C-alpha cells in the first residue's frame, strides 16, 4: 500500500500531499496520524519554512473523514467515537491552525467535510477553478466534527455558515472566495505554482515575525480584543532580543535587503 501522506521539501517549502486518490483522499485515522507526524518533522526542520497542502489525483483535495472507518467507532459508542474520531480530527485541524510556519492549502478538487474543515483551519488557501466545497455531514445525520461548526461561522459569518451547514449543498470556488474561505481562485494548471509563489514571498521575511503574526492572529481571534492585544504585545516582546528584528530595522535604515537568520 502506498504512503497516505507524501512529503517533499525543496526551496524552503514543504509540500504535503494527501495520497489516497482512489478514495478521494478520504481522511482515515492512519492518514491523520501520518499528517501529524509530517507536521512534527517540518516543525523542527529549518529547511522547511512554509507548508503547502494538496491532494493527489485528478478529483479531490479530500472528500472528508473516512466514513467506512469512523462508522466503526460510532458503532462502539460515544466514548470510542469521541476518542478515536472527533479528538483525532480536532487535534489535526487545531495543529494546522496553530502551526508557526505558514500553511497554504492548494485545493485541487473536492473539499468536502473534513477537506473543507482543513481549508477553514489553515492560514491561507488557493483554490483551482475545478475545486468544489461542501459541508455534507448533515446528509449523514450528524454535525461536522473537525471544527466545522466553529471556524466557518468565524470566517464567513453565522448566517452564511449556517446555510452551508444546514443544507449540505456543494458550493463553488467563487462562493468560497466570496465568503472568505479561500484567498483566490486560479486556473487548475497554475494551482501549485501560485501556492509556491505565495509561500516563496512569505518566506523572504523573518520566520520569527511570520510565526509571531500567525500566533497573534490565530489566538487573538478567539479572545477579547484586550486579551488579543496582550498576545500581540508578548509576540513583539519575544522578538525584541532577536537578531532578526535588529537586522530588519538596520536593513531598512541602511536601504538594503535584509538577511534573516531565524534567530
Ligand atoms: N469516506 C470513505 N470513502 C470515501 C469517502 C469518504 N468520505 N468519499 C469517497 N470515498 C470513496 C468511495 O467509497 C469510493 O471508493 P470505492 O470505489 O472503493 O467504493 C471512492 O472514494 C470514490 O468515491 P465515489 O463515491 O464512488 O465517487 P462519486 O463521484 O460517485 O461521489 C462524492 C463523490 C464526494 C459525492 C461521494 O464520494 C461522497 O459523498 N463522499 C462522502 C463525502 C462526505 O460526506 N464527507 C464528509 C464525511 S463526515
């Protein structure tokens, strides 16, 4: 059996591919565990300064949680269902959301259920014109379980999110753009180049500043503004003693390009 997660690191960018194309890259427990392991590897690898997440094959980014597998946990009762399925999926989306290196989803096809929840959780997303989104859990008689009831309303607004959650209807990449689920829609052939270009642009900056911005925004969104301002202040204070901040300021004063060390 081929590896359900492929990882390649080049030019400072880690490309993670969800790799179960014959199952529309459905997220089984093994795939989720291996995705978490890949993120742990990337976290400590200085050569990987940004992550692009995409799906293998012609049809799907991901058709969501593996229904065959999680139905077995459901049959075992609430404890097993929450422990094996919900906690695992929520841990995955929370890890993506809080990751200190930028994660860009390149949505190459269907992003249904958990595939849509990954899109909601990551920092940036680019969709192919061939992408299609849906919150189809209601068709199975259940609410979403990987954060889909929480992040989409924060991104799109309560009524827009509720319409998608309560109908389960598929929606277009253009609609995903309108509601703030993706940053842009591009022709299919340029999806990965566009994601690489965006990642390359971001990683020209100090990785410490990049991580500080991601943390302040992600944590701050779920706090009061007073608490969020405290997080912003802490993130800045942590940068003050670093050579990267000195380098950024000196380079501006000396009218030259900065050269960051990540320290
Ligand atoms: N879990 C497990 N397997 C899945 C899957 C999922 N979420 N989505 C697709 N697959 C598998 C199918 O079982 C099939 O495998 P098989 O040929 O071994 O049976 C293969 O992927 C292709 O899917 P298929 O349903 O035949 O493709 P389709 O073009 O007819 O339909 C979808 C595409 C996306 C509409 C349909 O696959 C679907 O409804 N998937 C579930 C989406 C969903 O509800 N996700 C949220 C789960 S909480």
